[in-house]
């Protein structure tokens, strides 16, 4: 049963459910730890390594078969060449360098993917967008951004929230004479859904100083060997039995006092496990679907249910059939500022393996791997017919795929106006639960830094 927002019966239903489920976990092996961490992506893995280094015992519960979350690396079967098709790069700062060093990863210089020779094409009909290029944001954009320093490393809004931040981005650009920056600001990477519907607040929070330092100044590092997943494989080797892969929490209890701790029934490939921990770090996307098993109370349901993530998919394509010296980026021939149509492929980028591309796919609703690959194949066949020098007989193959859904949960102008982000911050530590995933900042390096700032509080709570 799904908790609803309809009042006080919620926590009763949730706890009644939990007791049922706990009974089902009876007899399971007991795992006792200081901290339980849900989700082993960028934020969760960082928390696990650093909590252990500070003398805390941890257990990570990860739904997938590997750590790394949005970081996905495909290895070309003939050459072994690593191809990152999710996360591409990290911000060059001390947090990133320290984490690389801790996991024996050698840092090297990286570049923003958009530097490849781009062709802009309307993927709905194959027509090229003429005379189109993507400029960097202008000084005007930077000036606007600097008005909102509280969006740079989180969403710590003043009260009342400035109404201008709740305008949609087109409205904001119009009002503040920023329309010359439309193409630059609409071209931000890995942004799901309809770009024209985003609130100005989210544009500034995402296209922030850290991202612009990467994009404009090249303040970027990557794994020198090109394999961004090595970080997470090394972390897995280090954490070893402190990670439960292919595992999900079926039900959970979280006490109101620190000493009440956290109890979780977890379904794993080796049967049910019963986790007894002092504190819970929640680093998976903070949406109702992921938090339902944790017996949310009314306050938590009221906050979490306001957030929704976007629909985003990535994958690898071989036997692509198009000239391999270009990237192919989707833009609309007749849309406002040539914004790409959705649902659809965002772009195909070349890799170090000739003829192998990675692609990103944006949607308004959840899609299966088969649906995404069918549409992507249709797009490639269309481009093969319209791009000069293509091989129309090439049959694309799709050896790797990742769903990034629900990506970067966001909420409505109304909820923000009512102060939901203050409530999100006030949830930290409530019922022994801490939120570290990408709810307040988007990039890995900032997530690591913010997680680092939160660790002393989590540790203190675990020692009460
Ligand atoms: C295509 C793409 C490219 C990106 N490129 C970059 C980039 O180059 N640089 C950058 O800094 N940022 C990039 N980002 C942003 C990215 O969101 C962050 O860098 C970062 O990976 C987010 O980390 P996270 O820990 O919040 O989420 P995730 O990495 O998604 O981690 C969440 C983890 O929780 C797991 N999980 C989900 N639900 C459950 C559940 N119910 N129970 C247990 N586990 C669960 C997931 O499997 C996942 O492993 C990119 C994002 C996307 C989608
Ligand atoms: C890093 O390398 C050292 C020395 O080879 C090794 O002892 C350690 O286990 C490695 N750690 C990780 C996380 O790979
Ligand atoms: C593109 O630019 C060229 C050269 O500046 C110009 O001749 C042409 O008319 C432009 N085409 C479009 C569609 O704007
Ligand atoms: C709007 O911005 C442009 C530069 O992008 C500038 O040339 C113009 O003078 C500005 N207009 C107003 C009314 O400020
Ligand atoms: C890309 O390759 C095609 C032939 O496949 C060639 O005509 C074109 O000039 C090349 N473009 C660049 C930018 O190298
Ligand atoms: C980490 O976050 C803190 C607090 O917001 C900030 O002062 C610091 O500059 C950040 N450090 C890095 C390396 O980004």
C-alpha cells in the first residue's frame, strides 16, 4: 500500500505494514553496524569509505550489482578500452583529489564532452540546424548567478523565497534580459524533461560556479586510465562484505531518539538480512517510491511526496554507421531556441573506439530498455539516410544500457514558496536519518564535499 498525504492514518498504516514485514524477516542473519547506508552511488560510496576511515562500522545496501550509480563504464570487448557513458568527469578540487588518492586512482586531465566536432541535427526529421553553435554563458549570466550564492552549494533559500527564482527559465530570461544566454543555458548536460519548464532556481543551482569552472575553465579531472568506474570497483574491494549488492530494504523501523536506532529488513541474493544500526544515511534518490519501506511518518511523507525525479537513460551503440569524426546532437528545427524534442536521443558522442558511440536519452515518462533502444535505433536509421557519408546498411547494436531514473528530484514553485527546502534541511537527523543524495547539489564533487560536511553530525548522533 502506498502512503498518501491524507492525514494521520498514514503513520499507523505504515507502522502496521512494517510489523508484518518485520515478522517476515524473523530468523534472518543479523548485521549490526553503526551506520546503514542506502544507495552506493557517488554520495553513498563516499560516506561509506569516510565513515569507516573515521572508525565507524557501516553496511551499504545497493539495489544494483555494482557501486557507482550514474557512473557507468563499458569495456570494449576487443581492446578493453573503457568507455564512460554516464558520468564523464569530476571537478578538480581537494575533495575529489583526496577521494581519488584514498582509492588508489591516478588523476589525469579531462575535457568537457562538448568539445568534439558537433553536428546539430533535428532527430525527428534528420535536417541539419544551420549556423547553430553553443556559446559559453555571458558575463550577464555570471552576474545573475552571483546574486544567489545560497544556490551554489545547496538550496538554502532566504525567507521569503525571492519570487524571481520561481519563474520558469524562459520567464526569468525575458524579465532580466538574459535571452542572449538562452542557447548557452539550455545546453546544460544531463538535464531531464522539458527545459522550458525548469524554475530559474534550478538553472542557477545546476549551472553553478562549479559546473562553469569545469565547462569554461576546464577545471576537470578524470581517472588517468579513462575508467571512471575504477573508483567504485576499488571502493567495493575495500568495503567488501560491508556492501550488499542487488539488495533492497523491504521494511524498516527508525526510532525517534538516537538511542532507538534503525532496524531494516533487507532482501539480498543470499536471503533476508536484518540490519541493526544506530543511524541511517539515505543516498538513493529521495522520492516516495524509494522511501516507502522505511515507515515514513506524516511529516516525512508531506515533504518527500513533493519531489519527483526525471526520466533519463544512457547506453552504448556499436555499428553506428555514421561518419565517426563527429558528435551528433539533437536540436529542434522549429522549436524555441532549437531545444531538442522529448522524448528522444539527446546526443551520440564518439568514443576512443572507432564506430562505438555512447548516447543519452531524455523522456517524460518511464521507459524500458527495449523502448529506449527501439527509438534510438529508429533515430540512427533516420540519420543514416540523411547524413552525408553514412552507411545505410549498418545495423546498430546496443551492448550496454543504464536507467538513471529517477534523476535529480525537484519540486514545484508552490512547495518551494511554502518553504519545503527549509523542511528538507530540518529533516537531517530526524528519526536517525540523513539525506546525502543529489537533492541539493547536482555534481559528484559537490556531493562528496557536502557529505563530508555532514559526517561529523552523523558520527556524533551515532555516539549518543
Ligand atoms: C548521464 C549523467 C551524466 C552525469 N555526468 C556527471 C559528470 O560528468 N560529473 C558530475 O559530477 N556529475 C554528473 N552527473 C550528475 C550525477 O547525478 C552526480 O554526479 C552523482 O552521480 C549523483 O550521485 P548520487 O549518489 O546522488 O546518486 P547515484 O549515483 O544515482 O546513487 C544512488 C544509488 O542508489 C541506488 N539506489 C536507488 N534506489 C535504491 C533503493 N531503493 N535501494 C537501494 N539502492 C538504491 C542506485 O542504484 C545508485 O547506485 C551525471 C548524471 C547523469 C544522469
Ligand atoms: C591501495 O593500494 C595499497 C598498496 O598497494 C593497498 O594496500 C590498498 O588495499 C589499496 N586500496 C584500495 C582502496 O584499492
Ligand atoms: C548561415 O550563414 C551563412 C554565412 O554567414 C549565410 O549565408 C546563410 O544565409 C546562413 N543561413 C541561415 C539559415 O541562417
Ligand atoms: C540586454 O542585454 C544586451 C546584451 O545581452 C544588451 O546589449 C542590452 O543593452 C540589454 N538591454 C537592456 C534594456 O538592458
Ligand atoms: C569527417 O569525415 C568525413 C568523411 O567521412 C569528411 O568528409 C569530413 O571532412 C570530416 N570532418 C572533419 C571535421 O574532420
Ligand atoms: C566544500 O563546502 C564548503 C562549505 O560549503 C566550502 O566552504 C568549501 O569551499 C567546499 N570545498 C570544496 C573543495 O569545494
